[in-house]
C-alpha cells in the first residue's frame, strides 16, 4: 500500500489509548463483511475503531488498513482502487473513517463489497446518512449501528476512573443503584451535565469545540447530505437557536417556518434531519412511539451539554432535568410522552423535578415515579435523576 496511508494508520494507532472503551465496543459485529457505525460528531467513533485494530494480533494488524475518507490521498485516488490494491497485497480488513466526507461513498462501498467477497469493510459516518437515499443500495448488505454520547456511567470512568456496572431499568426503579466509593454523586453529576457528554471535553476548550461541532453539523453535514444550499444550512442553525431558547419546544410548524423563512411543509423533515444528526431529540406520543414516528409533542436539545453551551447560565433547570432523563433512557427503552406527566416507558410513568416535587400530579397513577435531580438516594417512588445515567 501507499506509504502515506500506512504511515497515517501507524500514527493514529500510536496516539490512541485502549484503557477506556465506549458502550458499543463489545456490541459491534466486527467480524461481519460490511459494518457501518453512525453517530454525531465527537462521540468517539474513530477512537473505537482504532482501539479495535490496536487490540488485534500482529498478523491481523498486518492485514488491516485504516484510512480517513477526508485524507488528501483521496483527492487523487478512489476507495475502489485503494481497496483493490489492498486485496491484491493480502489485505482482509479495511476500516474507512468518516465515509460521509467522500463523494459517492455508497456506490463505491457497494462495488467494493460485490468485488471482494473475502474483504471485511468497517466504516464510520455521520448519523444523518441512514435516512438518505444513498444508503439504499447497501440496505441488504450493511449492518448499521448507531452510537450516542457518553452516559453518566461512562463519564465517571473516563473522567474520574470510577468504574460502576451498567444497571437495568428494573434496578433503578427498585432504588438499588449506588456508585461504589462515591458517597455524594451530585457534584460529579453537575459536571457531567455541563461538559461530560462528549469525550473531547478532556482535551480542553470544551465550549469552543462544541460550538464548532454544532456549526459544522448544521451548516455542513446536514445540507451536504440532504442536498440543501448553504443558505438553508444557516437557516437550520437559526432554527436550532430558536428551539434552544424555547425548550422543551412544542412544535408549531407555521410560526417556526415564518421565523426562518422556509415552507411550513419542510419543518418536519428539518426536525428529523436535526434529530438524526444528534442536535435535538423529539419526544413523540403513543401513536407510534419514538421508533414508530408518532406525533411530536416536545422538542429538546439532544443533550445537556448543548443546553449550557448555547444558553450559558440562562439554562432552565427544568429543561436540563428533562433533557438528561430523555437522553439517557431513550437508548434501550422506547420513551414517549405521558398524558398525565412528563414521560412514559412501557407501563411506567415519570415526573421529573427538583427536591420539592411531590406525588400530587401522579397520585392516582399506577407505576408512577418522581425523579428528582438534587436527591442522592432513592426512597420508595422517589428516585434520584443521576441513577438513570447508569443505564448504558
């Protein structure tokens, strides 16, 4: 292979640590022929791929190649030709990072898959990709996986070296959750809410880095892969700002369309793009649930770090609480809006609030819980908000 690519891979492998791994690491079908890992910018997709390569035996590493699709090498070379040469030289494991930055990625991956039956291809990309037509050609070939940012549990390990196991929803509801060695979790929880969702927070200058992630996602990623103009991308970013200042936002397509000067009919699609890109979360009702795309009742920013970055100390604490609960529970459960309270998961109803929040609103509701953000330990129907951050 070209020395430029092999040296790039070696440099990246030398830089990556295998001490901490994201929740998806052991869930991915690494052995499959074509695997895609989707997710928002900055959640650790590239790191996880490099960790996997680094932990392979030397003979497997010798048959592996890691490339980034935005590398200057691909300004004069194609993925197809690179894969063909790699196979001719005995290569078996090709890892393509940030495939969404390569024009025509879907067509070329399909040809690589069909032309080299013994080659395993793993690629990472923007989470917007799986709702675009470009992925359709791969639908019967690729195993797509989605990844979101750090849970509170992962944050404890990565930022503070505190290891605690994943808990089930049942354990959380039974009030059996504690963090061994941590008597007072609330100061750590407050840090997580402000800057613990993205691994790159460890690198410093977090606010600036997250602002850049937001700008690039809204003005580059979504417009590029939804065939929008740059002007529409800027309107999307303004739309996000409007949502941020009004969250939880109750969707009103006409007023939002008038505000950013777009067609009312475009608003649902824009919201869906933003949701898939990891910028917002849409809480839907029971007509379809989150996976069934029911009617959207509320729109939140995707995570609490975005709230503090976009609104600063003006962040509404009630919104922070609800955003955290929705973000951390939605991964393994179907979370929908409740007719009598904030959220519903299966047969359980949840009202999220502060330490003074009582049972009045749900006193006649079966399987109802009050989730408090400034409570350290569970007591009956009263559960600490932080405990829902141990679900993945």
